[in-house]
C-alpha cells in the first residue's frame, strides 16, 4: 500500500509488516481471502490509523509527560553480571537525562521515581494519572538469558482489547483480554507515539530494528493517557551492553527519545 508519503508492506499469513521500512507487528496475522489481502478491523482502526493518520485522532495537546524509570530498589531488572550492568541503574539515569531534555522543550515532567526505590506497577500509573499526564514513557533495557547475540530496540504499547500480546503467539498461548483496560481508550495515540519513538531509535542510534509490538504490560494498563514502554537495547549483548554502560550513549538514548516525542507531537497536530 502506498500514498504520497507512506509505504506499507504486508505479507499474507504473517503478523509482521513494514511501514516506511520499520518493523511493525500486527495484532493478528494477515490473510488472503476473497481475492484480497485482509487484516483485522482492530489492526486497521487501531494500528494502521495510529501510524498513518495520527492527526485524525483528536489527541489533546501534550503539556505534561510522565517518565517511568523501570524497576528500582530490590527489583534490579535485567542485568549482565559479567559486565556489572544492572537495568535499574540505567533506566533511572536515562530517565533523568530525558527529563532534562523534555523540560528544555517546555514540557512539564513527572517522574515515577527519582531514586533507587521500589515502586509498584499500579503506583506508577497512579503517579502519572495524578499528574494529569498527557503521555507516559516507561524506560527499560532488555536481556535474554544465555543469549548474547540478540540486540536492538523495540517499543511496546498495551495490547488492544481482544488481541494477544506479541510474545504469546510464539508461545502458542492466547492471552487476549475480553474487558478493556483504561489505557485502551488511547490505543491509536499510543501507537502513534510508539511509532515516532521507534523510528527515532532505529534511525539515530543505528540499532537493529526489533519492531513495534503489543503486550499486556501492567505498568501501562491503568493509564488515563497514551503510554509506551521503550526498550532501547540489550544488556545481555556484550557490545550493546558496553555502549549502554557509558554516560555518552545514555545521553544519546535520552535525546533520541525526546526527538521521538517531538515527532509524535508534530504528527498529532499536523493536518498535512
């Protein structure tokens, strides 16, 4: 599918598509039927609309952004023990840098934690909701046990009602939810934000593209605003982990996410 500014490539029987070269995962596999390629109505109205027509969603102007440094306290998150890398340390560091970058742009920023403390998943959304956040950014770093090869960035939104998470397909299980979560009111806006940040990470950090995906993340579920969970790289990959371990690269990550936010804000405001 192609218009004057976008190109979408969909393969029959697959959940993976390409949007302007970026990997994006459908909630359900496409299929060939009645002489044409079909995707579900949910994917058309939530996913594609969010990516291709973000200005049609009527999203309020972004003035307040909640930043959530993943993990903290006794919850160290992922790690690379051999290199001494711990996720909770880097998520907070990137979040503090991101806060500064967004405040320079004129946004009001609320943090779910500012020190190395435990914060419950539900409490993180409560903090964002009480701050009347217009956008929620949860910062994380990836790792795979006994796998040092996997690397790259991926960005998640909460799975729409009646769709299973991306990982559930590979595991052969169905984790669809019949009842909508609060954040499902903002599915398309979350998709638009994820797409903007995803594109910035892949282009500016020149990392492997692991895709834009959906999952039932508890930290996103109770939100009263669009929300995304960002995984800029893998600590378990030694080369990528060493880069993440440097302040200079973490600053690049923060600035890149901020530019992704800029792109999202511009996209939802543009009528062109």
